[in-house]
C-alpha cells in the first residue's frame, strides 16, 4: 500500500502506470491504498456527492477525496473522522467522491465496510490537495499481506502499519532506513520496487514503503534516516515528536491498518 503523487506533466499516464505497477498481482491489489492525486483520475465524476459535508463548523474544514474498491468501483462503505462521533460519516457517490468535515489539526480518516480492511489514514492540518484517491483492500487480499509478516488479520488487539517516505517533490524515496520506537518485538519490513514486502531488504526501495505488523496500541515514534534527505517530518505537518528527537509520533489504534506518510528534505 503506497502513495503516488502525480505532477501535471505526467497526469495522463500516471494512473495507467500506477494501476499497472501496483495492481497487476493479487498481492498488489492490497497495496493499492494510499494517495494517488485525482489529477490522475479517469474522466467524469462530476456528479455531486451522495453524502457531503455541507457547511462545516468554524473549527472544521471540508476535505474532498475519492474512495474505491479496486481500480474503479466506488468504495461501498463509510468514511469517518476517527474519534469524532459529532462529525457525520459519509459515503462515496457513484463516482467514488465524497466530502467530509475534518479538523483543522491532525486527524485520522477511517474507512469501514463489511468484507474490507479497516483502514485509518493519518493526516495533518495541511492535508493534501487536490483531493486524494484511496483504494481499500478487500479481506481476501489483506489476509495475504499481514500474516507472513507476523501480523494478524483482521487485527484485534493490535494494528498493522504502513509507512511511506517521500521527498519534497512527493516522489518516493529509496535508500532510507526507517526506525521505530519502542521497537521491542516489532520488525520493519521494506517493500521492493513494486511494493511487495521483501524481508531481505534493509532500506526502502523505489516504492519508499515500510511495513510493521502487530503494533500494540499506544504511541509510536518514527525516525527516517536518509543521507541525502536528513530532514523528515509527517507530510501534512502533523504528528510532530514532542521533543523533536524523532521525525513523528503517531497514535496506534487497535483493529486497523494505519497509513502514515513522511516527507524528507535536504
């Protein structure tokens, strides 16, 4: 599961290449989760959302996104703001698009549907624009991913974690080492160029991805070590380490797959 951020100069070929690159195997159908900017989406999709945020309260902002079950089928479940029962959950329209009121600070966007992986994307106050595109894995694909890494599926008392590393141009970063604290009993497994976990790797590949299975609830510090890009932080300016000793500190919620992106600069 990883993200591709598409510039305007390659937007017409980006989604085609991304889908071919990410989704050409059963395992990669699970990996097609995370952000592919909608500048790369198919044509159409101008219908108003079935569920939309309407007018947000002053302390909230509208976030528009697209969610799918596979390359083009709209996601059949709900998108909710984690821990905010006061904010209405929404469902994608027939084009996969939805708008939800979200906090202006860091927050989690949670996707829930029967037969699908429970997914929680951690976003900050500078949540990516234009709208992100998310593909949520079905149970049968998620079940191929996590048990070989020592995780449970579905997770019950723990969470599974996907970390993606980007540079300032939002290109994936290779040759970066990801460390987590506390690390007792946890193993960072890197994705190979196509994104599949490869337990022989010791650093990120062209996919920029790292996986940690069976993470206990609480908080987790993340440190990215890259010789070329030593200054890293959560990509949306959220989840900062309180004492700046690490690149990010994220909350771990049991029962979900958590996705977080970090951006590294010179």
